[in-house]
C-alpha cells in the first residue's frame, strides 16, 4: 500500500490503485499527492 494525501480535503489514505481516488471527496489525479513513510510529499 502507498500513502496519499488529498489536496482538496486534506485527509491521508492508503491505496494500491494506480490512480488513487480520495475516499472522502472523490478527488483524483493532480489533487492527490503520494507520501513517503515520513508523511512528506513525493515529487
Ligand atoms: Zn479528498
């Protein structure tokens, strides 16, 4: 599982999807950023 943060509602969630979708607001694509194990955004 990889960790992601939604830039729209701010939650963090885990997903195995190639194109993860926020479970709260349904955002995807550029609104979702991948996080490393320390919770920092992966560029
Ligand atoms: Zn969201």
